[in-house]
C-alpha cells in the first residue's frame, strides 16, 4: 500500500492506505473519534449528529483535505473535500450504530472507521478536537 501524507487544518498525519480518499478518511477518523459519543446519545437524531459533525469540521478544519505521496505542504497534493469526507465518516458511524442496535447491543460505536491499529497506521499525530 502507498504511504500518504495527509493534512487538513491542524491535522497532519501519515497513513498507509489503498487510495487518497481512504487516507483522508482515516486521518479525519483519528480527529473525529472524540465525537463518537454523539452516536451513543439516544436524545440526538441523525440530523442532529450530522449537524454537530459538520459544524465541528467547519470550525476546526480546512475546506479540503490535502493528500500527497510526496510529503506535507505540496502544491500538487490531491484535494478531497472535507465535507464529503466527514459525510462518509458519519454514514459509516450511523451504519455501525444501527448494526449494534440490531444485534441487541448498546448503541456504542467501539471501532471507528479507520481503526486499523494492526496494519495501516504509520503514525497517529492528529490532534483531538474539543467536544
């Protein structure tokens, strides 16, 4: 798998991934997992959770995720929309939450979208956003 340098605002991380989109998703997963609690809160609707994530992304991240195989701060980096990546992450978390509920388990999302701690994480340097 190729090694990707990913940056988006304060997020700067390196990941082994199958594609630039996958690398962007893993990088934002590392940042957004502090917001996993919203999927445990039965008082929040899917729309509330979506709005929460998008607001956090708008406040703390750049409008696009830069992904490069050559390094950070590259002008030739692939630009992937942050809203689209957050949307994908949200869809994965909603799906995982529904699976937990269908299995009769508490609606707790224990494994995040890009949690590949055994095989594709090179570094984990993304800062955590406030709740």
